[in-house]
C-alpha cells in the first residue's frame, strides 16, 4: 500500500519519467515502466494488447497498428479520433466493458506478446499480471510533453521503429519550439489568465496544461494540488473562478455538440460569470483538452490553436484546418484526417466570436 501511494504521488506531482528500456539477452528486452516495475518481454513484440488510448495512438503513429490484437473499451466506444486514424481498428476486440470488467479469457485467447495499461489503474496491472501471465507494462504521460516523447522513443524501440520514433520526436519538438518562439516577445503582463472547464464539468480543471503555457497563457489553477492521487485534475468552487477573473475561458470540446455537458453558449449566458473579462469580451472558446491523455498530433494542433487565440498579433494567421490536416498526414499518413475530426466536433467554428 505504501509503495502504491508513493507511486501515485509521484505521478500526480508530475515526476520525471520512470520508464526506460534495456536489453536482457538476445531473445528478450526489459522495460522499467511508469510504476518503476521491471518487465521482461520478447525482443520482438508482434502482438500488442493496448488498454491505454495514448499508447494505442502512438503505436498507430509509429506505423505498427497492424500489430494491435485488442484495445480498451474507451477507444472503441468514446474516442472520435480512433476510427479516423485507424479505420481497421473497428474490427479489434475490446477486452473490457468498463475498467473494472476485464475479459481475462479473451485476453488469453488473443495471446499478446505484451500488454500496455495505464499506471493509474493499479488493480488492473496486478490482475492481468497474475491471471494472464503475460508481460504487462504501465505507461502514461500524465499530461507531460517530455513523458509523451519518452513514450514515443520507448515504443519505437519495443516495436523496432526507432527511426520513425526519432522522426516524430524531432517533428514534435520543432513544432512546439516554433509556437514558443512565436509568442516569446509577449510581455508577462500581456499573458491572459486562462480557466479550463474540462471533463464535462464547469468546476473540474487541470492543475497543469502545457499547451496553455507554451501558447503564452497562464493557467489559473496552476500550483493547486490534484483532487486525488493519480490525476492532474482538481475541483474548484464557482466563487473561485470569479475570484480568478480569467481573461480566457476554455471549454473542453472533445465531444460532438449534442453530447457536450458544458457549452460555450451556456458559459456566456451564465449570470454568475457576468463579471469575468472572458465573458464580457466573449473570449470563451472550445478546445480539445485531455482525452485519456494525449494524441501526439492533436495536442500539436491544440498548442498552435491556443497561441492564435491568446496572441493573434504574435502567432500570425493560421488556418487551423490546413495546419491540422498537414500534422495528421505527418503522424498518421492520412489525407484530410483533421477535417474529418472537425466534422464530428465542429472545430471549424471554435474560434468564432
């Protein structure tokens, strides 16, 4: 229990990456994952079971989607991006209906060489390891760009796609640096204070969000402790949002319009927020937000988009859809991928006043 507590505490506080990969003889490799566990698995992983959507997306970006033999319930039932970037994924079996309802018999039949799970689901890690007796690796970026890039590099080695991994890491760093440089001349006093309404709640917000930081904004909730271990979210009182007086109010828009629990229109019409600069100046916008951690292409588009929202004079004119399609092609090799996502989420209207 003490070990589990410390692990989740490190994750919640944004600890440096724990995972690394080492050779363990000619026929096997050893990985130290996000939980500090040392896992030995075959040197060639041909059959992958990914129960962590972020890992699933990275596997596809690395060009190894055909090695997936199964996925988790979330990416099949709730992820609007997955069928766009990997149409063949519709045929993959989901080995769980909920995180607590794992079909161990199906996992055994799939006979994966390696299983990826989230480090925040300790019970699943232990259950799979003991019942299925296959290598189980727990990985998650926890919203950290550096950890995301470490995941890409690690998976590149696991899958024998080191060159592709290096290409994606280099591209990611280059694009992030370009955004950072475009707003570098913005004075600290000109950076907008940003509040984020995420995960379908007005008052649930991330305590860390790198796209806002890099795009030249200030996260109002920065420095607050997470609501519970293993997350980077907190819940605040409505009065606290008013005290913060955010200049920009972001609403998570990673839902089709009819499914959004919180809407831009609702915030603008909420009399409790009438005094907020964001509401008075109609600076309330949808954004992507965390969607079971990151998608490496979508988060780049997000960072670019936020820079344009915060500092249009510095970031310059940017076509969200054009840039998005170019990034999707780079990461997933598909044409018009971001346009397809925009049709689902109506992204093209997000920056309308």
